[in-house]
């Protein structure tokens, strides 16, 4: 038992840079309290003391804000960061070295008996607010983005984002090399997506751009073939596409305040202006 506790404390050091010492972890981390309590409660549940196990799990929920059903199976080195609002259902299974952030739900989608909650493989990370619903399988090394809703199985080492969740992958290999060449040709980055920040909308746009660039290459081949037959085709250079700068209302308001006041003192004084008008009459 003490070996498992030391193992848990070591994991907190590795995954939470705010952890300073073991005493702070033992006394101030509700995620650790919920995990340690669940181990004993799960044992009571397996012995058939289901009412006592449920009552104790409710007490732990009241103390930590984390609800773990006594029947849930949890592997080693499981880490809950922050933890408030986490719900782990009865038939959930969590592998080794997994991490869950606050607001995560491992829930069911039907009232039938049997397996109705998710199964997480090893080294799975589930972002804050994500919902994994139903008896789905999440493969090893998978990443579930914050606030995603997962309703289908997730492959190993996949990254899921969105509602409902979609698998996204960063661009690699020849495809990325081609995109960099096209970006230089156009004079700007047509894709605008960093490899470490997958976005399903950006991926869809990138796929359409890849298709357009393929057609562009085919047209260049056709033009070259036509020129080879003796026809004359004018060479057209692609115009540069300028990037647009977006400014917020706050920035515009600040810029207007910084501008020098062009009004004269006479314009600012309504009485003086009225007097000048009377003189003119």
C-alpha cells in the first residue's frame, strides 16, 4: 500500500509543476484523496458490501467534488488534476498512467445492465470538461481535447477534438513539404495551422487546398503539353495575397484617445462660438 502511495506522489511531481513537496500533495490534493479512498471502497464493493461502498463514495464526493463509483476499475499511476466535477461511472475501466482534468465525465448512454461506460487504455489524457459516453474504447496514448464529446471508439495515439468528437492529426511527411512550397509560391501561409494545435475545421480547409493545388499542378502539366504542340499560352504570375490585420474595439478606442485633438479652444467653448457668430451678423 505504501509503495502505491509513493508511486502516486512521484506521478504528481512529474505531471504537476505546481507540486512542491510530498506533505503538500498528501494534504492538499483532492484528486489523490479520491483515488486513495476509491481503492478501499472498491475492495468493499468487491466483497459485496455495496451499500457501505456507495455511502462512502458519496462522502468522498462531498469532500473532494470527485465522484467515482465503487465498481469502477482504475489502474496504477492514475492522476486527477484539480478534479472538481469529475464523474466516473460504475463499469468504467481506466488503464495505467492516465490523466483526467476537472469536469470530465465517463458516463453511460443507456439504462441496461452490463457494460455501459468507457474503457480507457494506458497513457490516455482527457482534457477539462470532456465527455466520453457509452461503452467506447479509447486506445493507448490517445488524447481527448477539452470539452470534446466522444461517442465512438478512439484509435491508439489518436487526438480527438470537437462536438461530437473527431479524430485529427497533424500534417507530416511529403504533404507538409508540399504545403510549405505552396505557401512560398502564394506569398503567405494558406494553411495557418500549427502542427501542435490540430483543428478539424483547419484540417477540412487544408484538404480542400490540397485538392486545389493538385488541380493547379495538373493544369500546369496540360499547359506545358499544349506549348509542346506549338501553341502559345501567356504565362501568368499568381498575385500576392496580403494578410489582413484585425483590431479589436478596445484597440481602436485606445488609438482614438491617443490622437491629438484638432479642435481649437474656441470650438470647445460654446459661449465663445456663439459670440463669434453674433459678431459676424
